[in-house]
């Protein structure tokens, strides 16, 4: 395959009055932060607006969101946000955008219901209007007709988006798989996609790349049910606690089915799990006998073999219900020896360490742990190469851009498109910040827009790379504080420098080293005081440089050195 950069065509020539721009603000090169804008004239329609969860080196960061600079410069042009589905990596950043601009959000009942709580928690509901759409509904939004086609995914109510634009149809697959036997009977609507391809034609396909490296087909969600039922039957006298994604109602349905089959009551553990089970029952997306769902506190009255608890925390999140259970510090439930814990989820890339730690802690508590490494208790919600090639065969797009995935996923997806017969010049591998222009002459790159990571720490948005750099230095090297008192008039150092270190050495070794370091600071500060125009800034620089150089030479470490200079009056 040609390099992704060489597949990009030159800018189109001629009339571009009706050209359509697609601006990628996130989700291309990472898992999460999914956000794209479709711009026609002076109107903009967003596709998703999600968060990315922090990587291990993003110390103290809660979430990462798209850079909204380009959007906010055009905030009066935004007609709405289209949700492909309700996962946070597609909806979680709406609250941050809504703090700057009023938004209309379109999605299935489930997608809107999952997006709402985060916005409500931020007290921003007055700035967001939710519009629920039905499967196969076609709705005019600004200059675009949008069709919402049903797709199978690991959350109910997922949609592929068909955008009828002046330059033809743009089809965004959303996150999807082709599940022939879905739990809810709601299949990916390949028939409508094929009809569009054979009539109007599809100019541009944007397709989920998450599993583009994986051969074959993703197993049906319904294949997990028999495995769960078998585990429940094999442990008739033990409590069973199952952890899965709180939005995965299809998985919850199969857990409830297994519990009812074996005569167990079901309770929830974790706020989001309780909320989503109640939501699923209300929307009739979950089905249970009236007596099945009970409150957690009633479980103590039941025999272990009559108990099933569905918990959050399948990804090893530090404060999640399952992590606290594993540590013995969950105030609502305590694990007992011989309990069975099923982790019905596979670790998201980057979460492997946290999940492994939870599994270790569970074993220390004497429970039996069942996970996807050795039991069929999880399947992916994303299409593998067989399904991706089928989608391409059905849709027959003129142009193709892989989306949603790390860079290698998108490259493999682009290679698959070429293997399916697409011309390399019609396949573009883009990255965050890229802008593509679809016109009568084809598809081409435009000028890029800002798309850097925006870090959120608590209520502080855009913490900044410099802050993260300082945090990494503090975590890796520690900090040394040196305080000196000087009299600038007499050009004298008053007393001995005071040095304090944290997260570095300790004991006699540190005391001896810092004492010698103090001598180096005394020498450097004394010399600086003798210079013409000596001032506080010059003294701080001299103290920092002297102590940093000395510590580096002696320890090969580079702790953060913070000088404090007190100037006598």
C-alpha cells in the first residue's frame, strides 16, 4: 500500500460552491475522543462528541476531549450533534462544548438517555435540547437530510448515519458489527445501505476501524448467553457477581436470563449500573420477571445460590465497585471465600494493568475468577475484517476514509479497501485535525485545523502540556526545594541555605548529599551577589543551577529544583 500521505489528491479545481467539508476533530489515531464536523457553506453538523480516557502518563487527568477552537470560532453555525450511539467516547464531551454554546443533540432514545446524566451533573441541561429519533427515520437538519440506520453494537440504539449532501451520500458506519443473531433482534441495516449504493450511490464511506487487524467475523453477542448459563449451572451453591460495562444492556439481559434460569435474584452494584438497569426496564430494552430485580441489601437474607449481583468496574477503574470489592473496601458488599466473580468484558487497550491487578486482588480474597482469557464471557462490539469487507462490498463507495481507531488500525483498514478493489487514490488515511473536501472533482485535503489533546482535571479544562510535564518530572524524579536569604544592599548571603527533598532519597544518605549540595549553593549565590545588578531572579537562577548540576552529577537524577529567595529589607 502506498504511504497514507501519498494517497492524498491535489485540491480540486473549478466550482466548489457546493463542496462539502469533513473536519476530523478526534478519534483518528486513538481510541476515544470521537468527533467530526460536516460543513456545508456556513452550516455545521457534528457527528459525535466524545472523550478519551487518560493514558498512564497523563498524571491527574480525568478525561481528554477534542480541541474545540475551530468549532467555537464558528459556534453560531452549529445545527446540531448526531449521536451514533451512547458510549462516552462518543458522547462524553458534549458537556464541555455545551458550556460554550447551546446544542441540539439527535440520537436514539437510549443514546440520548446515556448522554444526559453527564450533562445534568454539570448543570448544563438548559443548554442542550435532546431530539430522539427512530430507526430509519429521515430528518432534515440544516442543509442535510440525515437517515438513522440501525446497527448492532455493544449498546442498544446504535445508528449508522446517512448524510444526503449536495455532493452525494456520506455514510458513517458508527461503531458496528454485523450480528446475524443479536440479542434484541435489531440487525445492521445492510439492505438499506445496499439500496442506497445501487440507486443514489455512496460518495464517501467513513467506517469503524477498531478490529481492522482481526481476521474473520466477530462472534454474535448471543453466543455469550450459553457460556453464562453454563457457569451459573456449574456453581449452584455459590454467590455469583458479574462485572460488565454499565451500558451493555444486551449483556445484562443475558445475565438476567441466566439468573432466572437458575432461580437467582438480581441486584446491581454501582451507581451507573443501577441507573442503566432502571433505564433499560423503563425503555423496555431489558426484560425481567417482576420478582427478579431486588435491592442489594436484601441479598443477605438469601442463600448464596440464590444471589446474582451485576457490578460496574470491569476495566479496573480505581474507584469502581469491582476494584473496591477486590480490595475489601466496598461498603455495600463484601466478598466471601468461594464466591464466583465473572469479568464479562475484555480490557480496553491501556487498561490491562488495572484489570490484572483487580484479578490478583480477587484471587487473594479466595474467590473464583472467570474472565475472557479462558471463558467465552465476552465478545467485541466491533466488526472484524470479514464484516468490514462485506460492508465495503455492499456500499461500493467512491471514496473511503477509515475512522475510529489507532493509526495502525486505520492503515490496515485502508489496505483492506484496496484489496477489495478500491483505487489507492480514492482511499485516504487521515489524522486528527485533517480536513477533507468533497466536490464534483473528487476528494482532497484542505488546510488542517487545531486538534490537539485538551486535558481535563476536575473542573479545570485544558490543563496544558507544561503542567503534565511537571507532573511527570515530580513522579519520576521527585522535587528538591532550596531556600536562601540574601541582603542585596550588602551583597551577603544570610545564614545557611535550607534544602528539603520529597520523592527522592531519604535517610542519612540524603542528609549528607544535601549538605554538600548546600555548600555548592552557598558558593554560587555568593558569586551571583557580587555581580553588577544582582537581583532576586539572578539569585534564584544561580541557586537552581548549582543544586541541579550537583545533584545530577552525583545521582544521575534530575529532580525538579524549586528555588526560594528571601530578600532582606
